[in-house]
């Protein structure tokens, strides 16, 4: 790796929403996840631009589109040199499409137009924790890294959707990303920011099997935004968890010294997205955008929030039974 690429990667370490793959040519992927829902909640999409550098040397750029209402997914492939990220900030141009923390411009068969957003709530940076992964952000051998660009924001603009002009003004959005070699062997992921509340209420939660120095551990990262305060529960914060699921529901619980978060997610039909294995986009994961998620947040034994999120994203992937525990554990 050249000094210039090292400097670019080091800058990106402190700004997780930026591109991290400078100098990579094999065994690497990177992708961003833009969720958009119009104010009438007729349309819900996840738009996922990214780059794939396969183990076999095959490389291409892509944009996946998950239609959360139709439960279908399309995969648009591009030459790798069409992928043009900035090394100064998070900006990405890809064959007439543009992505940034504050806007997207789409020129795809089913989606055309430009959206901007306001009131963006980024994941807060802290000393020694530049993003959602905390100090794990600095570990150089992680299989997969994760970032949240915006926990919640309000959409502005219009898109042409399947030849219909659709007003997205006042809709809701969310942005996250992943980069590394492969997705975990198994994981549970969920996200929702459609709660009936006066102020934004948003949930992002993931539990996964993480390879670590020849072994593994069960890692988890949870953010719950309520009244402009982000409650965080994670492996690196010392929080504890319980997890269980059956054919229809997923139940997750997290607690620390002050708070406890109880989550029940109800499964729904989804669409199949491509996922990375050693950089190659050859895996598949089914994601629903029609799940419902019941959330309760406690301060001690006092309930400080209780509500149900709709238009929720939900994935249960791989042999997820290995993530389950009926007892509290770190």
C-alpha cells in the first residue's frame, strides 16, 4: 500500500461514511445503504451503491435497488472505473448517479430524480470512537466494518418511480454502510424510523458472529434515538444482551446500568439482495422492509418509551441460531 493510499484510509477511519478501499484490488467490498420512504408510505426503497473486488480478481461496481413494497430486488452492474469516490469527504459518482450524506441523484430504469434531506442525525463521534463500531474501528483485521451515516432525516424532492411522478417531500430516510471482505457467517439486523411520535424515534440494531483471533464472539451494536438523545448498547460499551427468535418473531433485549431496551420484530415478506463473500457479490440475503417492530425503553423499571415501528427493515441470515441466548450475556 502506498503512502498516499494509507493517508486516504487513515482519513476514512476517522470519517466512516467515506470510502475506505483505496489501494484494494481483491477480497474487498464496500457499499452504502440509502433507505427512502415517501410521506404517504406508498413507496419504500433501499438503494445500495457499492464496489466489489473479488477473490478471483473479478471486479465491478453496482447499485442494488430493493423495492420494499413489491418485495423485489434488482442488481445494476457497472464497470469498476465508473465508481468514483471522493478522498476528501463522502461523495460518490457512479454512471450518472450521485450519493452523499445530504442528497442522492438517481438515473436508473425504475428511479430517476434527485432528493435532498434536512435534519440529518449522524452517529455521534467521540474520543477513540469515530463511529458506531467504537474502538473496533481501529482493529485492522476485522472481517466486516459497519457505519451509520444518518440515523434519521427528512426527505425533500421528487422522483420518477416506475414512470410515475412521486412526491417525497416530508418522507423519511436512513443511511448506513458496510465494508471489508465478507458479511458475517450469521447475523440479525433491523432498522425502523416510522414511529408515531412528535419527535424522530429511530432504531438500528445488529447482532452478528464476529471472527476474532482464530475464534469468534457474538457482537452487537444498537442505537435508539429518542428526543434527540441516542441510547447506545454495544459489545464495547459493556452492555448485555438476550436474543431469541421463532418462525414469526425476533426478540432482542439489551441493558446497561441505567437503561433496558426490549425489541420484538415481526417478520414479513422480503426481497433477495446480493451479499459479499471474499469480495465477490455471490451471496444472498433476504430483507424485508415491511416488518413491524415493537420497542420499549426502560430507565430502571420505568417505561420511558413504548411504540411500534413500521416500514421496518429486518434480516435474519445464516445459521442465526448460534446467536441466541436466553440468559443475559456480554
